[in-house]
């Protein structure tokens, strides 16, 4: 496993996605979604689409 960045959590529990992570995701733009996946004790992130709940 290779660390490619880190982020400090703000008072509003938000983070800024580090530039290297943005590049690894193929770029991130305003309004896009970042999806969080859990696998055991690990959390993975991916850029993706969110289907609205009906």
C-alpha cells in the first residue's frame, strides 16, 4: 500500500482532497461525487455517480 496524500479534518468535519489524490482519480470538478466504500477495516474512495433515492 502506498500513501499518496493526507488531509486534516476541519471544524465542520470536512476535508480537502489532496492534489495527488485528485490526479489519481482522473481529476475532480465541482459538483462531482466521491464515493466511499468499506472493505473490512479499509475505506476506499472512487469518483462516481450517485443514483437519487426515489
